[in-house]
C-alpha cells in the first residue's frame, strides 16, 4: 500500500480499523483514500461490486457490498463484517442519496428513509459488539438539509406529502438524532458518535434527479461552485482520527471541523428518544434502554 508523503502515517498504536459505507465514490472514496494514506486499516463498503472493488484494490483494502434498500443485504453485510473485523474503531455511515419519486423498498419503506437512516440504524446495531470491543466511534454523514427536516413519527414515509427535498431533509435530521441517541445510550460503555455536514461537494449526488439540486450537481457551472470530494472528506477524516472528549464532543453535529448549528429539533431529548424507539420498531429490533 502506498502512503502519502505530505502527512505522516498513523503510529502503530494509533492505527484504527475504519469501516466506510458509501465508499465506492464521492466523499466516501476520498475519505477511504485519505485514511489509508495515513496508515489506517480501511474497510470499503459500497453498493456497486465493480466500483467498490476498484476503490479497495487501489488501497489494498478489504471490501464488502450491500444494497441498503434491502434489509437482507444489511444483515448479510453485518454478519460478514463481524466475522472479518472483530474490532471496529470507527464506523462511518456515509451511504445515502436523494431520489426522484416516492418508491417503496422490498421491505416496505420509503426508499430515502430506508437507505439514509433505517439501514444504517440497523447496521450499527448489528455491529455493536465489535464497536463496543474497540470503544469505537460512529460517524453519520448528515447535511445542512437537516435544517428543513420535520419528521412526523406517525408518517416517516411522508406518504401524501412527499417530495424529494422533504424526504431528504427528514433523513438528514434523522442522522443527527441517531448520533445523539447513540451517545445517550452508549457513552458510558465507551462508544462515541457524531453527525457532520461535508459541505457542497462536486460529486454525482443528485445529478441524475429532476430536483433543483441537479443544476448544482449536474452542470459544469454548478460544480465549479462546489468543493472537491477530497475537501468534502476533511471533516469526516478529522472526526475519524480525533479523540472524542478531547478533539470533539460526542453527540454533536460538525461542519468544517467545528461544532455547527443544525435543526433546533435535534436538541429535543424527547424526540431523540421517541425517534429511536420508532426506528427500532421499524427495523425489528428491541429498543435499548433510554438515557436518563
């Protein structure tokens, strides 16, 4: 494996095993490259077998595939990861997207909700043993779009009032609430969690949709206004390499390597607890005890 000469590799004592989902492209692939160059053991997870294998091959990394629109794929992925990686220092829940139309997955949920939140929620729970073994960290790729999230707990699918923007904003608020819930439940057992906004990154995100975002992501002018995937990955890499409690506070939301404002509803402890319970119910898990 080649190492960058512009930054020193992590000392052996600080080498971390980092699982990155959504790592076949965009900021996930950029973060995987940066972390590998710094000497960490990166595990690449993606939906496309060809693209995922290509990223992993260039890094000399292990790789796994899964389609987050199918819970059976998520369960298989968790089983394969738990067997291959008995200790996970960092799990990056980065896979996600915005979709053009209301569509239910084979599991019966609106696609944005499942891919961006329910699948990472399930995967994280199924990997709690290796995460707790490493006193690990869970990082959720959120977005500034969390500010427009509303989250009707009785209608998380937004059926009857669905739009791509609403579904995406709700799912990004979900990422922030999930990080807070993880911190509240598992901080005493050594687990840390955070959500972050990578910035407006020039990737293929939304370029194939009919939403207004396509003008940013799918045109040359729009992409010139955005940052590169390497820059977009910087906050992710900073969190992954940092020490919770020293470099950043668990349960927080970050942008540009510092705490940032997000939807005020993210500070509602009652919502954090109710949303956790509802998510656990939807993916078929027993709710873990709430925080006091």
